[in-house]
C-alpha cells in the first residue's frame, strides 16, 4: 500500500524529560520532511522489553499498510544484539533484536528480516549508546522515503529473531498461570492469557497474586462490580485483565510487569 504521505510510528522508553525523542524526530524530518510522525508511547518502563512489545502489538494493527514502526526499548544498546528491520504484511518494523517484536511476528502472515548494516541507513557518526537516533531513526526515515528494504543489510534467519517465549501462559492443575505483560494508566493488570487458556470468563473465581489469594468477580466491564471490588474480564486487548473498580490494582496488589498470576478456575460440572 502506497501512502500519500510517509507515516512513521514511534515507541520508546525515553520519556518526555530529555531530548532523546526530539533528536529522533529531528533525524526523521531531516531525511523525510514530508513524513507524518505518530507517537505510540514514550512512557514504557525503562528497559522493559516485554511491556514495550505488548504496547507496540496493541497499536500496530490499527495503522494502515505502508507504516514504518520504529521501536526503541533497548537495554542492550551497543552490545552484540543486532539492529534489525522486519518487513511483513506491508509494514516495516525497525528496532533491536531483543524480543520487542515478539507479539507482532506471531501474527504476521508473511515476513522477513534484515540486519541493518548498510552505513547509508545510519548517521555519519554512530554512538555506542544512542542507536535510536543514529541507526533506527534514519533507517525508518529512509524506508518511509522509499529506499529498498533489501538494501538495509543481509537477511537474518527467522529462527535467530529473539522471542519472549518464556512468558507464555501455562495450564496448571487448578487453572492457568499467566503473567502481567502490561499495566495501563489506571493500574489495571493486563495478562497474556486469552479465552483459549481459561474458557468462559464465568469460570474465574479467584487468583493468587504475589502469594495473596484474591477473590474475583467475573464480568464484562468495570460497572459489573461495586467500587473497590476486584473484577476479571476480557479487555479491549483481547486478553484477560484484572482490575479493582475505580482503584489501582497494581498498587493494591503490589504488581509489576512480568509478575506471575495463578488464576483458579471452577471445575467442569460432571
């Protein structure tokens, strides 16, 4: 799909205090001044690749074909981890090979990956600590401007793409063990668990969160319970979420992204 104007979507853990995001945008506009730049988020918890991967996955599906996504959550910057660009289903994904694109490549129908090695895709001077500005932003800009994907560098075999498989849900004798992959602004706990793991939402009655047994009311939306009560529901993400109505569940249960939750299910009626 050919867009009327190049579209570049950014995600990072840089926050808004420093010049990092501004410098990346300066690079993007210097190379592709006609581009439209959309900020997905720059408030990813520092170094939290899992959180960044989930946030990027939730956003990318709503963008048109031809979008160039540039993701920088990169605790291994300057190390041997490869800078990569993935092309799949009409869009590009630029960033570090550290699992940031785990959820996306699981959904792409057809894709391939290149290691960014061509110096023409980078700034003249590349620092060891700011690849977002010096490698990823210029690569995204060149791709948005129409530079051929194949020119970025050699192909990287799919089996060498870093995945986050250790975070996959596990079926247990009492239910399912899942992880918190994202905590939204309201403190709601978003897991990587779907209907396929727990069945009807009505089967959920309690969960073990940080060794605390929590009684949960299953429902469809927050208004199904009174303020201060805990509810389990399938959110707009399509994943199981646990919330405390009009309260911050992450603070109440002292939960961080990556923490385990054991969800107990009602036994099947015989």
